[in-house]
C-alpha cells in the first residue's frame, strides 16, 4: 500500500477514531495506519480505552432511575439549590441555544415529521460513507433519475442545481420512508463534503424550515405542498442553511 | 407531560452515566443530575427549541466545575484503593480506567467523557465548554495520551509486584 500524498496529522488520527474525519480522507488515514504501526497501535489503544469506559459506565444506563430524579416529583417540589450557581442554566441556555433537538431520540413519541427527519439522517449517515455504491442511479442520468423517482414516489421529484454552493449531483436512490416511498439524492463538493436531500410524503401541508443535529450530521427540514424535505449534511448550520435555501428556492418554482 | 419535559426525562440515564464518570461517586453524581434537572425545568420557558441534549450536558458540566471550585478549599478525601486480588478481570479493568480518569484535569476529563462515552461531536463539546474546536481537540489529545500512559503505568506497576 502506498503512502497518502499528504501526511496524516495527530489531529486527523483523533478525528478518524471519533468519526469526525471527512469521508474522502478516511482511506488515506487507513493506508497511513497500515504503513505506520506505531500510529496504528495508538489508534487501537484509544479504541480499547473507549471500550473500557463503556464497559465500566454503561451499566448506569440500565439502573432504575432513583425516585428523587423523577420529573413529576421535581416539578412539584424543586430541591433547594446547593451549588449557588444560579446563572449556570442561563449560560448553558445561551451556549446551547439555537440548535434543533428532535433527532436525539429524546422525544418519547416523535411526530411523523420527526420520524421522517430521523429516517433521513439515518439514510444520510448510511450512504455518505459509501465509496463505490453511494447511489443507484448516477447524476449523469439526471433526467432518467427524476422521471423514475417521480413515477415511484407520486410527486414531482426534481434534483435541484446546487452548483452555486459548489455541490454536484452524485445521483439518487429510492428508499422506504415512514409513510411510503422516499426519494434520496446525494450531492458532493470538490473536497468530498456530502449533502443528501430526502423527500417523503408528510401530513403537514407546509412547515417552516428547522434545524437539527445528531452524531456529527446536521439537517434542515421543512415541508411544502404535502411533501417533507430533509437536507442533511455536516453540522455547520450556516453552510446547511445556504444549501437548504437554494433547494427551497428551486422546489418552490417547480411546484414541489 | 410536555414534549420538553419528555425530552429532558429521556436524557436522565445518559446524564447519570456522564455524571458518574465525571464525579466518580454515585451520590455526588445523582446530586449533580438532580440539580441539572431542576435548573432545566425552571428554565423551560426560556427554552425556545434548541438542543435539549447539549443544553443538559452544558448545565451538568458547569455545575460540576462550580462544585469542584467550592471543594478546592476543603481537605480532599481520596477513596482508598481496593486491591482485592479476587476481583474479576473486568472489575479490575473498571478500577483501572476510573483511577486513570481521576488523574485528569477537569476540562480534559469532561472532553474525554463527552466525546468517548457520550458520543458528542467536537462542535457540540466546543459549544458546551465555550471554547474553539481546536481547544477541544488539544484537550482530547492530551487526555488520551495521559490515560494511555496512566493505564500502562498501572500495568507495569502490577507486573513488578508479581
């Protein structure tokens, strides 16, 4: 195996282990690791460390939650504040604010729209790492792809032009969605950054654009004319928003 | 129950795990979780649809920082190390990792646990700690190097005793 053109940095080794590395760089790192046994041993040690942490602390997840931590009880009789850090929640609110939250499996009964977003994010994570088979129909057959997905889904599936944001259509595939068929389109930038656009039938006629993030991926989701749209990509909200606007502008013009 | 309260409730097991590893004492850990929940519930009205999960981790991380600051002036009680030779391999490993964690400085321990145990992204941890991503990455790198050295040191010490 040959060395990658650019040497792999310490930061990249960490990012590789934590799944924070851009998909197109993973192969380089893997090649580097097979040629550098010391680095490979370090990466292995970090993985073992993570396993030891989970082995030691995951059992807490299965413990019964003590009575004093029950939400209903806390709402009725809040405990006296011990630590005197009254501002902590406010600071935390500011620091953590402005990010969507449906995708954390947090809501006990997610709405159809939330389920759709979760499915879209799952599909995104599953397919963006694919090197050889990311799509069923390549972007070079754009017209055929649009026709096929439109026929199978039952609404007009249009693959938007995202060149203005540096993204080219890789292609698309048909997926099972929570309410029936779903269309899935993948785009890629010159640097290998991947975005996916998932659409499926949504009960909500129109819903404004919202943001959510989970496990290193972010998504903007909205609905228009009874179709739910989920644009997934990196967690960078500004970048996602820029791409989502471009998608939104084009779906409006073509009527959905 | 409101959707907000449900999403807070769904996070309790994960918060308890994080707190247990962070404080390394079950009672202190649950105190932290309880105070986190109280603060979150009081601020329900302030919450306008952000990321509940990151928000709760942020409150807990800050509370623990404050707790340690207030403890700093009091004498420290270190738990006596249990060296029961009959302990099974997994138990011994669990002790090792707990002991190694205790030697980390606070910010590094939080980064390590948020990334490796709770599976948060570098971006989320940067927001929680209010620092740039680069700082998160250097804290993580130092924490991993430290834990690795600490575990290897423990093993060498053990071999020498045998």
